[in-house]
């Protein structure tokens, strides 16, 4: 994978900062390919704030061909430097690959680093597994935190409403949820989670 250097002197730091600023300016103008090149050069020069951005460009395929392995590499570097949203993004990649255990660990790390929005991702995994009791506190945290986005608060409130309406016990498993559409509240929760996830993508 790509190597990064630690900034050793003022000249290197100034060069990395200049590359970062050029990338930011190009990004604002919608010149994604140019922005990516500048952010990548800044990240390779050791500019820590560029790590997450390069990961995001690789993750979304903005200005570069999408490459989830490269996105994971840069997000990990960003996470090691305390970037909470990078840890959340790593969790999303592992969740989308079906590695829910790994995803949970990264989402939990994101919450420890301060990303309150990761709470809803944890709750959704527990809801998919049918573990309502473990999902509930994370949905509550997502609703109450002053640092969650409005979209996350809205999703958490919807899912909490579904939980209250579905106090009958264990929710149907995801494969079974497709077969149970229209059969009552037991499948509605999974359908709601799937619809909210699809809307976020």
C-alpha cells in the first residue's frame, strides 16, 4: 500500500499544507480529479487531515476509481489520528461486506472517538439480528446526543417508534423479513431498517 511520511521540517509542512489547500479549493469548484491528486499528495507527505478525505474519495469514487481496500487503508490512518468519522466509515465498509462483528467494533470505536452518529449503525446491526434490547440504548443515545445529525435523529426516532409498536419480542431475521412483508409488525422493523439504509446510500 502507499507510504506516508511524517512531516520532518517546516518546508515539508508548508508544502503539504499548500497541497491540502489546493485540493480543498479544487473540491469546492467541483474539480474532483484535481482535488483528489492534491489531497493524495498532501496525505503522502504526512498531512493527517488529508487521510480521511483521501479515504472518502476512494470510498465514493470521487475523482478516482472506487477502491474500498484503499479507502480502508486511508481511513485506518485517519482513525489512528483520532478521526471519529473515519472509524465510522470503516464500520460501514465492513457492514456492507457482511462482516458485522468487525463493523460493530469499528462503530463502537467511532462512538468512543466522539462520533455520535455511529450509534444508529450499531443499533441497526442489533435490529437486523433481532436483538431489540441491545438496539434500544443506542437508538436512545442517537436521539439524545447534541452531536448527531438531524437525519440520524430522525431515523432513530422512527426506529424507536417501531420498537414501541413491536413489543412482541424477537424480530424476524432479515431473510425471513422479505417473506413476511405485509404480515404484521414483526417484519416492519426490518423493512424500515433496510429502507433507511437504502435512503442513506
